[in-house]
C-alpha cells in the first residue's frame, strides 16, 4: 500500500497533478466504482465544512469504501484534553487513510508524521487546501482546454485565503500570469510573491475590482473569512470590499470563467449565477471526481 500523504500541493509533482486530473476525468465519466471495498477511511473535521467533507465522504462511498469520523470535534475526546497526536495515532490504527481539516496551520503535516496511514489535508488554517486546488485545476482545464499561459485574477482575501495560496503554487507549473485584487489589509503575503519572483512569474497588484476584470481568463473570487481575523474591527472594515454583479461583466473575455471555492457571502451577487461566466457550482461538483482520484492515487489503485 502507498504511504504518500497530500498535505501541500507542493507534495505533488507536475506529472502527479496531471495524472490525478486525468483520473478525475475517468471518474466523471464513470461515477460508481467499488475497488476500495473493504477499506475504511476516516473523515476528521475539526472545523466546519460543507463541500469538502461531503464530497470526500461521497467519493469514499462511490469507491466502495466505508467512512468513519466526525464533523464536530466537541463530541470527541479532544474535549477531555486528548492531544491531536494521540487522536491521530489511535485513529490510524483503525483505518486505511485519514482526511483531516483543522484550524491550525501545520496540523495536517504534523498528523502525517504521527499517522501510520496516508493523510489528506482538507484545509489547515490559512495555510493550504490541496484537494481544493486540484479541483480548481480540473475546472480551469475543463473550461479553458489548457492550463498553460493563462491569466488568473485572484480577488478578495488573499492574506488568509488558503485556496489562493495552494492554487498559485500549483499554477506555477504552467506559465501563468497573476492579478492580485485585494484591499491593503488582505494582500497576498510576501512569501508567496517571493515564490513567484523566484520562478520569474509575473504578477500585478491592485485594490480595484474593475481595473483588471476584462484582462483575465479566470476570475478567482474568495470570501473574506471572518473566522481568520483576530481583530473584528478590521473584518468589519473589509468584509464587503468587493461585490461582483452581472452588470460588471459586459466586456470580459468570452472564455472567462468565474471560480469560487465557496461558500460565498456578499462577494458574488446572485444575478451572476445565470451568466455564462459562472462556473462555481460545477467547480464544486468537480470536487467529487477529483477527490475520488486523490484517494485512489494515494492508496495506490490508480
Ligand atoms: N471550498 C470549501 O472548502 O468549502 P467547505 O468549507 O464548505 O468545505
């Protein structure tokens, strides 16, 4: 059995990323397969989730395996003081793989070091969300026909947005250009801009949503995440900084698609949903096929 974990998107080479995307396409065409019958996978969510948890659990069921786990850690022995280390060591004796979301950055890497089975990071604080990145890449490829040479405009909370951090690193394999649209309080952190500089990848920064709306192939909208702010006054200042509406899309590129990891709050008006540019609900559906592919690959089946 494979022992590889997926903690950061940088754990996967370009070839592994492309392999998972190709396998996901096969799962989209044939959604029910039972080759993981007899396996058990733990779904440990220490932080709220709708899409990631439910699509992972559906993927596990569609592959013929069984799921154990929790979506509310207050019902576990963590509330009696059990450490993450003990929880993971114990759960890894029961299962063949662990899918884990946790609010602390670095928690998934730590879990993978103490677990005896592969661990998939389903989001660790503001750090990484690699399975989201793979479904983002799948959606970009599906809509653009290529991952090469695209311009991605990332909008909103680029400081705490783990999905933007993972996506930026993954896209670095494919000669992208980036536009970072964020208020000063939520700018892309320096470490990620240094990463792009070290690879000679172009990016520009703006605070205006209108300024580069018509210059991109992918508009990657994000939510301003209240749960990441320590200063709630700062959250109140920036929470409604951008709202995209259908009237703003009259001159965008015809191939442009709007992605959003979801959930959304006020950053995309509902009138955008009916435009040909909205792709976020299909993007969320793609999470199922991509997560089937991730599980199969990490367990050594595809
Ligand atoms: N995109 C995403 O991670 O959504 P959930 O928080 O609902 O899992």
